[in-house]
């Protein structure tokens, strides 16, 4: 007001009267104007001052640019966030860069998923950013060792190096990062122990070193972190020690993952006394003995428990019911015994329950697990009936048990929710149940290896519309395959009705199965001509018509013989006849190149299914014996035309199939010379041309086939010398017998060429005999190091753990 008075004294006299007339209004107006200009000046000052505070310092820009030029990423790489890193702009505005608003120092660098494709230099510009609090180089394709200079970044609170190719030991200098709260080294190739560098991380709340090659005992330095850690993930390393009996100090622990190591000893009961625990993974270790939960808080928050692939034994304890919030429970691949306890019914929030690969007995108990979506009881000794309450489960796996009947309530249950149903390898008998027709599964239906009989219901036509796999093999099904069964089955990838007593013709509605990859009708009574029309299916990989009553020629003029994706064909033991033109195999591109095999995430034929991978299986003569292939490598390419009535010359176009591993043309009436083009089959491992009417010499070029380990030229009219290559000289004498003019057998047989047998002997030898499965037969389809395992043993469970965003497969 003093200012106001002082101002008024300077008003000219002629205007004083007017001012005096409205003094209050003037003072109010003047106050408003004064305040307006005051705030305007303040805002302008703040506006001009702010950019100065936010500009990054030159030393920070220089360090960032130095770091950028250490890699193969530049401004011309449109896929890189580093394209914004240019000298003519404020580095605080660069992508991935965050500066402190007051100091202008770089405090965060987030470059995840940028392919830097190099190693970190000891004197890297990165380590000059000594005010960094957050550093994320996740999935940047970094390799080499971590430089000791990383320890210079002593202000780091968040360090993420997940999913690179970093190797060696974690340097001791990393122990300088005492402010760390988050550390993720998951999915690299680190080695050594972690005792020294990790001892000082007393503020750490999140530690993930999974999927490396760390060794030694359970790091005792973790006890220093006990009071702060909420997430501890050390899975899939090489740790080997007894698990600590006292975990009480980890009172803030929420998530612990020690799976995929070699921890041993009894079940760590004290671990489950931590009230904050929500997620526990002990799978794939060597824990043993019974499991028991004691002194569990009534407010336990445990939601997920994974105990698979250990040596636990005994019953499931009733105390399991003390975890009312449990949603996921995996107990598979152990030695548990006894019945499924009724106390499981108290886990009202259970969504996923897997007790497969154990020794459980008895029936499935009554329950009201209304939230259950995934249930795997396979590979146990369970028996009795399938209760109606299972009709609400989405994915239901009950294979390899002794179940024999279906509960009456199942007939009236709503089973339309079931997406996956596996009842294979049980003791079900009688006709296929009618409730099957109410199913609308979107994944697969497997009723194989039971004793079902009768015909396939016509109503099944609607059930298989959304299906990806239909497996009815090895039952006693009779009647015909309905011609319109597959009219709308455009999603089907696998159809297996082998090992039944089905008759009639192959349904031409299969032409609608545009996604079909695997068709097996082996060992039925199907009587039909060769289904040339199947060649129009773009993805057909495996076609097995073996041991039926198919007849007639394979080749018809003006009919497509493409089979562009075919990798395995077995039409043996039928009545096919006629000749094959020289160009017959020229368009079988699936056996010509590897194409997608090296790009696919799996090396086996099949497709993803219920938390794992549903692999195709088949039976085929391999290395002279009937072999069950429980899984089929994508690189396995095979042709078996044996035991038919083909005549004429072997088509020379067979030489185009450079990826062929097995060729069996035995037991026909092929004539003429062995085509020299067979020498182009550089991956061939087995060749059987026995029991034909071939003449001329064995091409010497076949001696260059390095992988050819099994061959049979017996019972022909071949002449001349046997090739001198190692592959030929290592063969059994019987592989060349009964060729009247072949010579050089003395070096192989160790004696004079055996004379031709009597007619009766020749007739007996020409008839193939049933032989038992031999372990050696697995080699050609599986390759070195593979085992003959069933689907149930091979599936990757949903317990293949770790947070989804942190899983990576470099395979």
C-alpha cells in the first residue's frame, strides 16, 4: 500500500479528481496488473533457465558417441535406436538416454534389443558415464567377458545383461556396485563361482543369474542379501550342494527358482515357513525323501510350486491343503506313491495340476476344483473311471494308466470346454463313447492304444473341425472311414488311424485338410488306388500306407506327382504295380533340400501342444528291423516302396533327392541297371535293393557315399566286382549273396562265393520275416546322442519356468 501511495503522488493534477472519484477500483486493477507481470516474469525466467539445466554435458555426449562408435550400429541402421544419437542434438533427448534434470548427467541408458554385436571394451565410453543408475543391455548380442571397468559405475542401481553371449567369470570389481537393487545376468555363458563379487550387494532385491554355467555350492554370500532379497533366480546352472536347512533370514523372499541344478538333500521344509513366498521352483535337482509342510502360516501367499524331476517319494501330504492360494502345482517325474489325497479338493484356486510320471494308484477322487484348467495324471498306475467333474477341464492328459470306463455323469456333463484330451494307452474298451461327439477340442484328441471297437461315429465329423491332431491308432476299430469325415477339417495336421481293422477306401475328403502334415493308415484293410490327389496338400510331410490292400500303379499320365513337402513315404506291403517313369521323383522337393530345418526351433516333426510339443511317431522298417520311431527328426527323409509288384527300371530322378537317408525298394521286380544317379544321394545311410531282378554292375560311384552304412543287393542278377570302398567292405556277406556273377566276395565273406540255393531255399529267403525291434535301429532317425523316448517323457512341461519375458532359446 505504501507503493501504491507513492505512485499516486506522481499522478498529474488534472487527473487527480478522476482518480479520487474511484480510488478502490484503481487499486484493485493495479494489484492485478502487478501480479500478472510478476508471474509472467517468473515463468519466462523458468522457461529460459530449464533448457540450460536439461542439456547434457559435453563430456556425457562425447562418452555416448564414443560408446556408439565401438559397435557396428550407426545412423544408417534404421533398425537401431542409436540412429538418433547425433552431434547436432541434445543427448538427453536421444533414444534410450535419460538425464538428471538438474545436473544434466546421464543417469539411465536403456538399449535393450539393439544388436550391438560386439564385446565391451575395457576403456569403453560406457564406463565414463559414472553417474549411471540404470543400465539395460538386454539381448544386445554382446559377447566376450565383462570388463573390470564395469565396477567404475558405482552409482548403478539397476543392471540388466540378460540374453547375451557373455562368458567367463564375473569380475571382482563388480562388487563395487554396492547400490545395486536389481541384477539380471540370465541366459549368458558365465562360469565360476559368485562368492566374492556378490558379497556386497546388501541392497539387492532382485537377483537373476539363471541359465549360465556357474559352479560350486549354493552361494553362502546370499545370506548377506537375505534381508533385502524378494526375487532369487539361480536356475539352470551347475551348482551342487546340500540345500540350506535354515532360510528364515529371507523374510522378504517372494520368488525363488533353483531348478535345473544338482542340489540334494531332504525336502527344504523351512523354506515354506516364509510367509511372503508366492513362487517356488525346485524342479530338476536331486532332492529326495518325503515332502512335508509344517508350521505354515494361515495367510500363506504361495501360488506356484514346482517339484518335478527330483527323487521325492511317499504320498502327497495332507498338509498341501495349507496353501489355499495355490494355483500351479507340479509334482511330476518323481517317485510319489499312494492315492491322490482328497485334501487336494481344498486347493480351490488350483488352475494347473501335474502329477505325471509317478506311481500313484487308485481312482481319481471326487472334487470341486472349479478353476482347474490343466490336469496331467499320465504315466501312473491309476484305475477306475473318469469322473464327470473333469468335463470342465481345458487340457486333460490321462494317458498310460489303467482307466477302463467313463462315469455316467460324463455323458451329461458339458465337455465343450475341453481343448485337449489324451486318453491313450489305457484299458478302455467297447464302442467309442457318444459324449466324444460333444467335444469341440481345438488342439488334439488322442484315444490311441486302447481296446475301442466298432465303427467311427459319423458325428465325429463335427468334433474334428477345430482339431489339429486326431490319433486313434492301435485299437480294434472296424468298418469304413466315412468319405465326408474330413470335409471341414482344415486345421488338421495329424491323422493316425493305424493298427485297426478299417476297410473301404481312403476318404477323399482328406483333400480339404490343407494343413495336414502327417497321415498314417498303416496296418488296416483299406482297399483303394494310390491317392495321387494327396500331392496337392502343400504341407504333407509323412505318408504311411503300409500293410493295407492298396493296388494299381502309382503313376498316371496327366496326374500330378508333385508331393512338394513329402519327407517320409512308406507304401510297403501292398499290391502296387506298374512302372515309374524316369522323372517320377523330380518334383519331390521336400527330399531335395533342407529348407526350413535349420530355422525351426525344434528338430522334430510335430507342433506345440499343452505346455510342450506333440511329436509325430511311426513304425517303419529301418536297418532290416521293424522300428517304432517315437519321434522323427525333420532331417530324416525316407522312401519305402518294398514288398509290392513294381517293375521296370528304377527312375533316374531318384538322384535328385539329395537329402534322402533311407531308400528301400526291395521285394519288387525292378529290372535293368542300378542307376548311377544314386551316387548323388550324399546323405544316404541305408539302401536296400534286394529281391528284385536288377542286372549289370554295382556302380563304383556308390563307394563315395560316406554315410552309407547299411546296404543290401542280395537276390538279384548283378555281376562284376563289388566296389572296394570301406563302406562296401564292411558289409555283412549276406548283403551280396545270390547274385550269380558278382565277384570279390572272398574279401568280405572270407570264403568262396556261396552257390545259389535250391528253389525251396530261395523261396523261403524271399519272404521277409517279422522281427523284433532292435535298439540299433534308432540311430538313423534320431542321430547321435538321441534316446528313444515316448512323448510323455519328452514333453516340456509348463514347469519350464522362469518369468516368460526372461526365457530365451538360442538353440
